[in-house]
C-alpha cells in the first residue's frame, strides 16, 4: 500500500533543499558552510552586513575575539579587503578537551562597491567584536550646469 503525503510549497522546497545539501555534504564535504566557519577550512569566514546610504557605505563585520592589532584593512576606490587573525591563547596544565568549537586562524573578506569611495575620509572602529567601517562616496562634480554662449 502506498501513502500520499500532502506537501505545501514551503515544506516541499525546504525538503528539496535539505536533500540537496545532504547529498553535496556527503560527496564533497562541507565546502560551502551555511554560516560562519567550516570545520576543516584553513581560511575562516566573517559575516558582514553592508548598507548603502545616499552619501556613504556602512559595513559591519563580526569579529569576535579579534584584537585591533590583528586587523589589516586594505582599500582603494572600488573595494575594501578586511584581513583578520584570531590566535588561540593557551594556558594548559595537561588538560584535554572533549570538544572545542572555538575557531582560530586567518580570514579575509573583500567588499566591492557600486560607486567609488573616498579613501581619505573612510573610518573604521572595532568595538565589542564588531568592526564598523564608514566609507563616504566620492563626490561627483556636477558638470551638467553650464552656460551656453550664443555666437
């Protein structure tokens, strides 16, 4: 005897997505983690939030446990690259871990902009594990308003 199970569109799509993710993870490992860090990766990822305002871009990056001196931020008029390093602080007295989910290593993220930014006035601040970058947009000169001389 066969059973029919009614599936709504949202549960159907979720079950298809779960099945595809399961197949990919079984065959290729965790190459594309859904969030944050993968178990075997040498390079770690940082979640970012990018907002575009009328006159600037605002970037927030989660960097828990990263110190200011372990940050290196490169930029030019079209992008910003955030490089960070999180090192493990060890004070072990022959203790062994049963499980540790803390992640250590180097990670990098590049954010590309749709408009040129003013690199001279871009500011960054690290507070409570969140890096905030404010990148003003380059001011465009208005060349549209010209006087026309009649000959």
